[in-house]
C-alpha cells in the first residue's frame, strides 16, 4: 500500500472514529409517548359500545353503537355516546373501525357521522347493513365507507389496524388488533368459540396465538357472559330445535321472532321451512333490510320462490307458511308487538298459530317481553321460547372461552369491557385466576383514560363522556331537566293558572282560571279547584296592592302558595305553570 493510500486510509479511519464519538455524545432519543385508551360507552352498561385508542397526533375509534333507554328516560328512543372529545379533535381521528353489524356497535353511526365524517372500516356484511341505515338518513353519499376482509391490515396514521375473524351471532364478526408504537392493543369484539359454525370458518385462534407469542400489551375483552361457566353452545344446535318444532307442529302456522341481524339463525329457519314445504314471509323493516343485504352479498342462500310477500299470505293455508319477524325483545311498534296487540295490518294471531321467541331477553327488556307473551297467550296462541326448548344460543363467550382468549393472547395489561359493572368485576377475578397481576388489571368507568407503555400502565385522568339522548328527530336536545319535567308530569301531572292583569290600574281583570291535566279529575274536585283559584287570586291581588308588577316575581309567589296548598290537601306536587296576561 503506498504512503499516500496509507495516509488516506488512516485519515478515513480517524474521521470515522471521530464521527462515531460525536454520535456517542448525542443525547438519547426522546422516549416514546404512552398510548391512551378509553371508552366513550360500553363500560358498566349493555350497549353503546365505543372505544378509543390515541397516540400523540393519531386517534382511532373502535365501534359506534347505541344503547336502549332506561325506564326513567321517558319518551327517549335511543341513547348514543357523547363524542364531543372526538369532534373537538376531528383532525386527529383517522377512522372508525367496526367489529360487526349489531346495533350496539354500529347504531350510532348515522348520528355521529353528521358531525364527525371520518372514514369507516368494516367487513362486507357490516358495511351492507350500515349502507341501509345511512341511506334512510340521507347520509350514504357523503359517508366514507371502506370494506375489508378478515386478515386485512389498514394503515391509520401511526397505527396498523388488523381485522381477525371471530365467531358471533352475526356473520363477518372480527376482533381488532391495533399495532401501536407501544405494542398491540387487542379488542376482542363480541365473540364465542364455535367449532361448527353455520357458515364460514371458526375463530382464527392461530392468529390470536401468534399475537400472544409476539406480545399483546393490552387486551380489551368482552364480559357479557362471564358469569356463566363452561362453553357457549354452537349455533348449529338451534337448527336441530327448529327441525323438531316443524316436525311436531305440521298443522300450525309458525311465527318465529329473532334478532334481525342473526342471519345464520334466519338461514336455519328458512332451511327448516324448505324441508317441510313451507313458504317464508318476512315482516319488520330491519329484518327485511338485513335479509336483503345478506342475500345480495351471498351470506344467505334462499332458493327462488321461497320468500313470499305479506300480501300473498291469504293464498296459502296456515300450515304452509313460516313468518320470520322482529320483536324478540318486546320492542314497542315492532312487528311481533303489533301482532300481539292486534295492530298488524296483514297478520292476525289465532289458535292455529305457534309463536317461537328465538332470543334471550336483553337485561332490562324482561318486562317488555313478558307483556308481549301475556297478550299472545290471551289470544290462545301456542308459544315456545328458550325456557321450553333450546331455540336460542348466545353469541357471547362463557368463562372457558374467555379463559382461552386470555391464554392465547397472554396480555401484559387487561381491561374488561362490554358489560354491566358486576360483569366487569367478575371478569377481573377470572383474569386474576389466570395469573394476571392485580396491578395490571383495570376496571374502568366510561371516560377514564388508561395510559400505558411497554413497562407500566396507569389511569391518568378522564375525557368528556356521557350519553346523548335521541328523541324522534332531536339529537341531544333532551337533557336531565327535560327528563325531570317529564318524570314530574308522569307522576303528579300539571296545573296551569291563567290570569289577566291591568298593570297600569294594578287590577286583576280576569281569572284566574285553572286547567288541570294528570293531577285530579276536575269534575270530581270542584271544591279543591275553587280553593286553588281563590289562593291564586289572593296572591295576585296582594302583589298588585304592593305595586309588584314583575311577572316573574308574581309567578313565583303563585307557585309557592299554590304548591303548599295542593300538597297539604293531596300529598302531591304537580308542575305549576302560571300564565299572566297584560290586558
């Protein structure tokens, strides 16, 4: 090697060493931020599922469902999550990812997408059902819907979102694995282990096991059936029950109520009908829409001529027809409800009918279901439901399947989701029994934020959360004050006091007249009404004698004095609305 080459070689080595030294003296890279995870619904309740994963400038949402109103939510149709945090950070929301097509997971989208129009990702049947819902609301053209298959991975900002096949009571259900800079967040969705599914394949336990070996940082696992031991039976068992029912009741018109989204159940009903030479009629708007979507997308196989229009029922003898209907939860105005109470325009129940309720009552709906059953029995109709024969199996995992999910995924941290608080608490104990460390298991409330990295996790605060009430076309315009007034009106009624006053002369010109609704029957309480008028007149005249002409002040005096009098006489507190007119 020449002296020049040696010198150059030496110089290169020296420069390299010096550059290395400079690199070594550079400060360490900024540590990765923590991932934030929280629920806007689905914790401590059944329904309203909505979960958020956040990292620095990126947010993704998993599911966007509705809840059903509590008994004290008078007049309310639906309940959806409060998404004010997401709308305030709309520029950071990369998309909404849907696990499956049940209402408690997609039902709020027609309302949320009006203010948060971000891309929505889901499997084919889920998107098919959602399209019908958005079309009804006039939102389909503006919605950004994206169809995926199980196994697909979607880039969403810093996240990679993976769809993993699971079994449930609706086709195309998926778990969702969110690959974050701090590891995998696995959301199980609603699932069960069905070894003999009606259509498709069983849950992808291979992929779940692979994720477990690679390392799952946080598991979000459903808790609906965590109080039930053992395994959930296969959906195929219901098919055997249907076959037995059809075989034993050849002379009956069979009417089966089930969840409209359970296309596997509907397919088995159709199969049994075909094998017993029956035509099938479908009633209920949601049932008709979902069956149409499932047939169009190839999730159901229905031979031509099997399904008939309701208008053609009279052309067939009762024993030649099966009717599939909505209303398994006793929903007012559902097709089965209208049949039970004699309000259905095409179907009248009688002794030649057999009604099968192919569903469990969702917690809180037991009374509604009971009301329908009572009316059906009054009409002399035969009834089968899950108490009598196995015409329903759950779509949710029981304890042994939940244990399998934990064993496959081996999470470092765990949050039970999707259930009432008692279910979440039981799931916590089950996880501890599986070897989870108590400090790594978190039973959260809606809105509480869990932050984690690869080493530790902690609850660090909360975000705005709650419930938005849907009443008719109104979204969020009914709040606690309106509900309080409705409750008061339903309990004690209303009293309206109308009086005409000449403010210049300080005189009571007309009235006061009293109108009562829902408080007492006026014709039988004339003495009470007359005394109420006298009290109101005395209050108004006393105010005018003291030159009090402020309407608000006079109304408050009327409310106070009349309320005390009515309570002393009736022990009731009706809502009192004074109306003062300037004559």
